[in-house]
C-alpha cells in the first residue's frame, strides 16, 4: 500500500472514530472510556494537540479540545458529562494504581 493511501485511510478512520464518539455516542462518559480502554476524548484531543505541536503548529490544550469536541470543552461538559459515580471513580483509581506499578 502506498504511504499516501495509508495516510488517507488512517485519517478516514480517525474521522469515523471521532464522529462515533461525538455524534453517535455522546452518552458514553469519558471516565468509562478511560476505565475500559485506557483513553478518552480528552486523550484524543491531547494527541491531536501534540501532533500539531510536533509539526511546529502552536496549539494549546484548550484549542485542541475545541477542535476535537467541535465546541468549547465547558459546553460539552454541560451538555453531556454526568457526575462520576463512586464505582467509576474507584475503577479509575485502581486502573491508575495498576499502571503506576508497571
């Protein structure tokens, strides 16, 4: 496969993942993504920002989040994010303790 084709397929896959998380499943909470997959929407927005910065494009954390979320992060939180339950917080803490031990 040619590099350009691979890049285009990877970009299409990223766009589909973003669309799925933002438009089709905004009900899935970031903490649940973190607990199950080890990453969430905030991670994706940070990776976007880091990729821009690595290429000499100045982008802040808030700018990266705004581009990924399609709105200010505070708006996303107000619309879709719920308070984390004790169970979710416990699972998150346990996952980070296990990660720190590696």
